[in-house]
């Protein structure tokens, strides 16, 4: 008990030492709903426009890096000089704790962790980890894999894709123990995001087989990694990888994961994977026959995206939400003809909107084109769950929520017509369709301007 308390106190001191204010800069604080510091009930849907990060955010990040990098360099130096299994384990644990604490920093965690991950690669730490993954001692391989999983930002994925795929695939063949499998599944989860080419290499060389094998296990953390790995494979691998997944019965393996009663995150990730597979018309019928698709909409309707967002923030590997490139992969789901894809896509983006509003990074949704897709769902979706999620996401982002447009065009009123014109890019004609006391302005305008909106 005493040892546990001491360890907890040590980690708290390390956390505040990294995130504490510099003498010449104020601590970064994201205002809560009451305008004060903190983030109380930041997850609730609201119409108030979220606050952006303070101008000193980059200074805060730089300050955190200036405090963490010397300690990281010292830990890496000790790790490089370590010879015994015990010394290697101590060095790997020290670096792991530094990176984990960086990811958990509120608002600026991604930027600080990115800086540490880059430093590890540039200092030769990434190449060292790939060598340690081939060590004869199981304990060393387990700890090296756990650290590698934490540092696989985009540039580090590039490096692993160039020189380390074989090492990862050899490690995946071991299958046991669960501690190793958990980290290797997490590594594959990240590497499936690298590129379509890398994804297909992993699929054909045994990476997909390993993930599907682990789907039969009962360890919840391992199964989460498996579900996300399959989702990333479907999102990033292209149609060839999706066909291969269906051939290997991935949709069927996803059924028990999506049906799990113990872990809502696991169920959602599994539903995301199968919904993405169903958007491929070539394999859509096979995916439907698995029965897993039938679980998607009822699950999403039963869950709160705010609670899901809180669960993500509380976990070190998802505390910063999805990166912009990952978010962009979800946008096509909103425009899919499949209800399941629209529903799960709206849920994930609603949860991400809650996280990004806390971080002051809501602009990313405009950059990736998600705003218009969410507005189309609000206007046209006939599914109440999907429409409600899209509305909630727009409110969290501080965006205007459009009117619902009836599917029967002859029933449209003035507001529906103007909303439709705005959404198809003809806002300049809205005034022409304004109803006047003695008729429709659009008809009068048409008589005066034959090239007006009738020609649309």
C-alpha cells in the first residue's frame, strides 16, 4: 500500500512538473461553460461557440518541451548504455512514462507528445526499439513493444514502414503472451494507417491474420486494439484490402466484438469497422450476411457521444482524439448511402467535436469538409438518431443548424427552398425565391431576368 501511494505521488509530481507554468507565462486553461477555467461538463451539447486556444499556446508547448526534453535525453542515454535485462527494462519504463504523461496533457498533449516522439526518432531511439524487439528475452520485447506503440506518430510510422515492417510481422507471429499481443496489436493498429501500400503489405504478410486470431481472446484491451486495427485497415487499405478482409471473414469475427456486453468502446470500434466494409459495393452483400451490420444503429442509438468522448480523453492512447488525417477518413461515411455508415460516422464526429471543442481546435472540421456533410444529414436524413447526432456535433462546433427538409419536394415552403439553394451552392438566388404578399418574387424576377434560377 505504501509503495502504491509513493508511486502515485511520484507520477503526480512528474505530471505537474511537465505541465506547470513557466515564470514568464500563464498556465494554459480552456474556459468552461461558465467562462472560468476548467472544463466542467464540456461534453454536453450546446449552442455557444467554443473558445479557441489562447495566443500563448505555442509558448506553453515550447515550455513543456523545454522541461521534458532534457529528461528524455538523459533517459535515452541510459537506455543506450544498458546491458542487463533489468537496466533495459528500467530505461524503457522511464521513456514510456515521459511519453505517456505528455499524451495526457490537456489541450496541448498532442503537440508535446509529437515533440518527444520526434526526439526519440532523431536520437536513434526508434531504431534501438526495433532492435530490442528482436531481443531473446521476452520481457525486453514486451517493454519495447509497449513503448513503440506509444510513439507511432506519422513520421515514426514512416520510419517503421521503411525499415521495420519485417520486425513487426515476425513479432506478430508469436501470438503469445497476451501482454506482448496487446502491444503488437496496437502497433498494427497504427501501422494500418500509414498508407494503402503499407496496409496491403501487412494484410498479405500476416498482419491481418494475427489480428483476426487475437479476436478470439477475452482481454478487453487486446480486443479494442483488434477492433481499431480492423477499422483502420478498412479505412486506409482500399478496396483490395477490404476484399481480403471479407475473404478472411473479418465481418464475422467482428460480430462477437460488436455484441460485447462489457466494453462499449470495443463495440463501437467493431461497428465502425463493419460499417466501413459495408460501404464497398463489391463486398456489401457478404458483409450484410454476417449479421454484424444489424448491431450498428441500435448500439449508436443507445449510447451518449459525450460519455464516449470522456472515455477517450481518460485513456492515454486516445486522450487527444483523432488526428486531422484520421478524421478526414470518417467524412465519406456521412455521405454514404448506407444508414449504418452515416450513423456511426456521425457518432464518432460528434464525440470528436466534443474533444476538439475542449482543445480549441474546432477549425479542423471545416478544413476536412465535415461541416457541410453534417448539415446535409440534418436536412435530409430520415433517421432520427443520425440527424440528432449531426445536430449535436454542429452545436458543439458553434455552427448554425439548418432546417429539416421534407423528402417531398412539392411540400417545400420558402425556408426549405432557400436551405436547399444554399446547400447546392446557389445562395445568390435565395432572394429570388422569397415569398411576397402578392406572389413569389422568384417568378417576377424570372420575367425580368430570363437567365435567372429557372435555368438551374
